[in-house]
C-alpha cells in the first residue's frame, strides 16, 4: 500500500530534538546499568530535558515516570531512530529493571519511537530502507518482552486490533506490503500477513479465522487490479462488509479507483496506511 510518493511536512523535527538529548540520556542509562547512582544535577537534567520533548502536535509532554524510567524509555525510542538492535535490547531490559510494565514499554517506548521514525519518513529525511531497519529493530526489542507478555497474558492488551494483509491474486510484489506491515506492527497492530498471490477466498478465510476488523489489499501490477475488485466483491457476497473494512493501496491505485471498487479506505504511503487504519477502526 505504498507507492513511495509524496511527503507531509510537520511543524517540528523530532530527530533534531532527540539528538540534543540522547547523549545525556544514554549516559544516565549506562550509569544505572553499571550500578552507579545519578547525581541530583544529572537526574534533574534528564527529567527536564525529556519533559520538554514535544508531542506530534507540538505541545509539551509532561513526564509521568521516574528519571530511571524516562532514561530507559528514551534509550528504546532512540534505538529505533538509530536502528540499534543492541541498544534497544539494553533499553528494554533497563526499562524492565526500572519497574516499567511491558505494556508501558511498548506504548511509551517503542510506539513513540516508531512515531519519530514515521515523522522522519514524512519529512523526507528517512526512506524505505530506514523504515525497514526501524521495524527490524523494534522486533528485536519485542523478543525481550515477548516471553513476559505471553506469561502475563498481556499480548492482547498491547494490540490495537488485527489486520489481514496481502498482495492480491496474480501479483508477486511485496515490498510495499512489507513496509506497511512493518509500520502497522510498529503502531501496535497485530498483522496477519498472507504474503503474495492471495486469492479472494483466502482473504475471507483469514478475516473470519482471526476475527480481524480490517483487510489490506496491495497490488503493483495494473493487470491485477481486477483481482482487487473481485476480492472486494467477494467480501460483499460473503456478507462481511458490515464487519470487515477494506483498505487498498499500491503504485497504480488512486482514491478514484478505491472508490470505484467500493473499498473503505485508500493510502498512498505506508505512514498514511497507519492513519487510515486508525480511522477505519475508530482509533483516530
């Protein structure tokens, strides 16, 4: 669902701000991991710096965590921006050691870090390879949390919803689809990726089996757009359109085409796919 076109300017640059604070935050985390105590001045510096980090609306975010927790969460976020797989494991473990619950680490660490990556993509500072690397880094961090989440039954609480994703029948291209999957997973959606060359009945079966509220159809070849239309019609014939929303995307697809086949949503970029998914699932 990504044709690599266009970007959306934002009113602030999280990358520049993060670079100004990451050195002090990293030093604080490293001291804690080595068992050293932060001086009062250092503790104040970390908390004050993070408290001035603006959210995506440009407002000041007030800290709700202790200095130890703030430092660890910032290490997680910055590890995603830096694609540092070792650092994210260190940061996640530091956050756990500081007393944070896995859910908080996902929400306030990984999700916010992926938000920064998404903003950098929108401003044209990051491109496809960076998005993929950030997604891989996030997955590395999740390997630390996964056993704890499974043991506590917390995986359901972390997920914001289930999305079925696949490239339509006759199309073997998956770069755009994989990028969307990475971004959706970074935004805390559970993605069931059916791969490429997916028939309409396979989409329907997966939506029913996983009780997903959204299905994403991707295509790159104009010759396979008919199969995208047939997939939407198959959901109509199965009587599922009141239960399952359908979003489409790909290089040859436009809003006009999406409307013509009866799709519920369309996204021209991977970042746009997140926003459209949130809208269709009532999460915006």
